[in-house]
C-alpha cells in the first residue's frame, strides 16, 4: 500500500509532526525528491515525511564561496544558480533518477548530503561531507538543532556536519544546509587511451594520479561495456596553459601505454555522464557499487567475472559499478577480501526485501553506529526497516 505522506511547511510544523510520531510510535521516512527512494527494502514501516516545503536559496555569497539553501532545493536549481557566477559544487553531486530509469530533476541537495553522493571528482575534490559547512535540522527527539557555520574551520567538539553527511535520514530531518562552492575551471580536457587491459589501465591511472599532472578524474570502460576498444580516461582542468602543460606531462609519462588522444568536448561530457548514470551497464539487472582499494580492483573483477560480473571502474579503480545476478554473500565476501565493501543500489523488489543495501558492519562498528543513532533518535522514529536494521558505514 502507498505510504501516507506528511508535508510540513515550517520548522515548527516539522518539529510537531516528529513529536507526534514519537508519542504515537509512528515511524517516519524522511524524503526530499525521492530520487533514491528505491534504494533499500521496498516495504517500509513508515509514513513519508516530505521535505518539499523546505526549498529555495536563502543566501549565496559568491565572493566568500558560500551557499546557504533550504534542504529540499533541487540540485539542478542550485547548479544553475552557481553556474551563472562561474562556480560549482566541486564534489560533483548527481541525480540518481536516471539510474532508476527516471528523468533527472528530482534530487535535492539535502538528499545528496544525506546519502553522501559524489561523482568522478570525489577522487581529488573530496566527498560531500568535505564541502558541507553547516545545517539546521530536527532530530528524532523532536529537537531543533544546528551544526557548523558559514566558515570552513569551525570544529569545536563534535563535527556534526560530518555525522549527518551520509546518515541517510536516520538521525535528523535537515531543513537548511550550508555548502562550500568553488570556481568553475576555465578549461577541461579528457585524455583517452584505447585498448588497455584492466591491469594496464589501473597501472596507468595510478601512475597518472601519483604524478604532478593534477588529474581530477580517472575511469576505465572495458571493451565489453561499449562498442570498440577499452577506454582509459583521464581528466584535467584549470587554466588553459596549465592544462596544456600537464597534458604534455601525461603524454611523456604514459607514452608506453599507447596513443593518448583528447576527446572532443561533447564526447567527453557524454563519457563522464555515462559513468555517472551507469549507462554502460544493463538497466534491468541488479546494480552494485563496490568501494575497494584500487590495487585490488583487477583481482576482484577477475574472480567474479566467471560468475557473471559486468563492470567498469571509476575513481582510478577505487569505485566499481557492476551488474551481478549472483548472491549478495558471494559479492560481499569478495569485496571484504579485497579490503572494501559492496552497496546494493538497484534490484527487483523481492531481492531488496531480503538483502540489506549496505554491507553488514563488524560487531564493534555496528554497536557504535547504533549508539550514535540512539543519541539522535532514542525512540527509533526514523527506523523504517528500509535498511533491514543494518547501520550504514560512511
């Protein structure tokens, strides 16, 4: 049955709805635009707490590189506003809508922060939490509280923005967020090497990342994921003369790997968008996101390819997007053995009903996560069964 939807229009009303839920034992699922609503178990024991009433830019100071917005402001609206001032969100957040076969446009900045979403630039620019300066929120205690401020260095005691980033709505309902923005680079250039094997590609990407070329993104598409030879892509950005010099540096450094050719602007945009939206993979098969040390990427895919793993690398091999129809236990055992973890992003409802989206944590870490959740939400008002009682490891 459809979940009941609650739509607070003010901070006071939001606080009151959470207080009522505590009193009645009702569960609440915090939701912005719903672009990631299909991650997790399909049957939620909760009403939807829609944050749609908290939308709009509050304050934007381009000179200070600070943006203050209501949490349900669409990501697209924010990106358009700061692009007009030649600025950007450097961690490259993206809308999950296309991953689930829906048009982009529903992702909100609060949902982006709550899920810790970052794109290809995460490799060098940092995660969402690294650009998250402050917030206003209502906890599971029905208490209004704030954390951080409009400055980068403001940590006294607990760094609450770091705790809320990646918490997936299990601690508090954010109504307002403050973010750091950065200047948009004047020049972007993507260099491509065709025909490398996975070990060759990972080696080339590692060499490029260790160099002084300041590569901002690195990805690898094996030949099976598209027509033609494999592609190893390296992205440079900055002032034009600097990009030109660093391009020459990479060509000298990686000359033994083969020809290094620039992609056209449109071709490069299409490539990075496809990496972000998982377009190279089958939209009808279960989709997994594996975070592992890049040095372990080739070994992991070699072990799992005979079992049906279809994949590509982002983050120089540190992030693997993959289709896998085998058991979650098999995949997660391989990820653990490689020093990482696997997150289930998309799958049929029956599979999601029995498979936690996040890899189960070791007992000690799980106990600590539970204590953190209880400190913000002692009555479990935000415990909706979405995560099958598995805490999320940030």
